[in-house]
C-alpha cells in the first residue's frame, strides 16, 4: 500500500508496525496467563540418599555347568540331576530374602531336555536371577 502525501510524489517506505504490536500483545497475554501455571510446585517422591552400607551381603553365585554328556557340575563339583531340585531349594531357603544368582553354562552339544529340566528346577526353587554364561 503506497500512499502519497501532498509534499511527496513517491511511495512511502515506512513499515506498518500495527500487526507486529498486535502479535506481541497476544503473546504477552498468553505468557501472563500461563506463567502462574508453570510456577506451581509439583510434588515428586525422589529416593533419598543412604550414607550407610547395606546390611545384607549378597550370597555367592551358583555356577552350574551342563556338559555334552548332560552331566551337571555345581561350582565344579559333579551333582546328580535328581538331587538338583532339592539343592536349589535348599540354597533358596538358606538365603531368605536374597536368592543367589544362578549362572548356567551349557555345552552346545548338551541335550536340550536336560537344560529344560535344570531351568524347571530353578523356577520351582524360586530362583529369580538366572544368567546364561559362555565358557
């Protein structure tokens, strides 16, 4: 929109700032309305720092090895598959509240059903921390 004045013969080069002022006023109103909402405190339950050592000591892990002949070893000592559920249950009961970690190393040539029986016995004993390791 070029307007001419009586003294000038060319177009005006002034910027119309009315739309800019309108936008700025709208933004100011938006910030005034939303600022009190952002300033309200939000209650969050954060964990508190504990400066003392834990009372319980973690039990040593149980290392089970299943070899190619489906023979089990418990921390390097051979154990019969029939005795395994009772031993796992005894370990779980001995460390009430904190069950030891069960580390299972299986030979790739081992019988799959033997590994399934070991996992079923661990589940029945309540072993929750089971890790498969590769040796």
